């Protein structure tokens, strides 16, 4: 595919990608919430655990969209390296540090100011709770972004080869993580190697695929449209295959539940690529239908949801915790009933997260909590 400079047109399908992947993240974490309330020797629990792994693609979809938007906004223009880093790090650090402070203060038990500062500093540095690992990965991505740009520009005309090598590297990493790493003593390894789920290298293919899609947008989307039927059937077959993967991990490999459910597996990589491709096609269909008049409520929900998706991710602990307390307080011991209640719990989490972050988006000065400040330094209004 030849590299072509893209015109600055609004891509409604990207809004769709953002809202779908964040809603998927909430589905993933809400389901986990309900499994914690079930007895582990029940049929509903086994059903949830066996099917739950199919939801993990949402994390990788989030990574893909991050790479896509980052390259769309910065690849086709001359940028100041320090200016890029300043803008990006301030844009992510302010909401990140704010939410780690809020969650440390109101969710984590603290006994004094010193205890608060110690726990806030730990969470901010390590990102090891409240799903904050994504921010650490994003900050690593910003750091290596100039290297990624150099690779694509230096080897222009060989982008397909770059993606092939990236896919091969991804598979090598995942085989190592699943089949070799559990047998190694990693206690003395650096933090980002011990906690490989926080390491940008483990997600490199999804960021590279986002970059590739941004650079070759028309050709990439034409490819998705042409082969969308195969992506659809592939998604169905491989989603069912994740159930077999779960039982293979548990009954044959005898992995722990955490390892059996882990996202970093070779089969899950292939599944993620296929289902992300299919969701891209659905997003393209959304953009097509939008031109012919979708209900305003739908387009409003998608457009504004895309704007606040980062905030929904950062603040998701609050609605999940609230719903979790309600479920725990109800003292339900019927696993089948808990299974039936999952869709209602999920809708409650979505509604609470959406309303909360839309309020931040609309009410100054709280926009800084979702990376969309209404007022910048020197009272310069955001356009």
C-alpha cells in the first residue's frame, strides 16, 4: 500500500470505536465483579469463567484506537519533540494523578496525611490498582512514539513487512509469556518485566496496527470492507474457541485461574485481531448509516461517549464499586440469579459512568479530570 497523506476530515467511525471499546472494558470488569460473588463450584461460575475470556479483546481494541488517533494527529505534520511530549504528558498526567488521589483518598483506607501521600505516590508510580496500568502503558507509548514514526518513515514502502515482523514479534512474546515465563524466577527482574502486563512491548502490535491504519487509512478500511464477512465468521468461530482455550488451560495445562484467563496468549492475539477487524467494519457501517439519518439519540450517545471515554476508563472504579456494594449488600447466594442480574448491573455501571463523566465534560472546571479541560492556563478557553 502506498503512503498517502490523509485529508483532515472527521471520522465518525473512530467515535464508534472509542465508545464500543470502553463499553466492552466495562462489560469485562462488571462480569468480574459478579463472578467474585459466586461460589466457584457452580455451573454459572464455570460458564462465566469459560466465556469471560472472550471479552478481553476490549483492552487490545483500546490500544489499537490509541495508536490510531495518535498517528492520525501527529504523523503527517512536523512536530516539536519536546512540544509533543509536553502536551501529551500534561494531558495524561493531570487526570491520572487527580484520579489516583481521589481513589486513594476515598477508596483506599488511609489513616493520616503521611499514609495518604505514601499510598498515592505508590499508586501513581506503579499504577498497580484501579485499572491504572493503561496509563503507564500510554506514557511508555508517548516516549517511544518518535521511534515508531522514524521506523515507518525510514522504511516507507515496506510497511507490510514491518507489520509482519511486528506480528511475529508479538507471537514470540506471547509464547514466551505463557509457556516459559511461569517457570522462571523473576523476583529480581525490573518492575516492567515482572509485571509484563504494564509493559508497552507486550501491546506493541496493536499500537503498530493503529499506526498502520492511520497512515494507510483508505486502503486499510477498504480491506476491512472487502473481507468483513470473513472477519464476522472468524469472530464467531474464535469466540467459541476461547471457551475451548479456557478448558485446555485449566484441565490440560493445569494453569491457575488468573493464568487461564490472561489476555497474553497466542490464540487470544489472533482472536483479538479478527474481532477488532470486525468491529472496525461495524464502525464503518455506523458512519455510513449516520449519513442517512440515524436517530439523534444514537449519534449523540456515540459522539459524546467518545469524548468522555478516557474519563470513563479512569473513573470506572467508582460505578463498579457502587454496584458491587449493592450486590454484596443484597447478600444473594443464588448463582443463577447473579448470572441473570449481570446485564442489569452492567447497564447501571454504564449509566453511572457516562452521567458522571458527561457532567465533568460540561461543568467547569472538572473537565481536567477527563483530559478535556474547559479552561487552560491564563484563562485561555478551550475551543
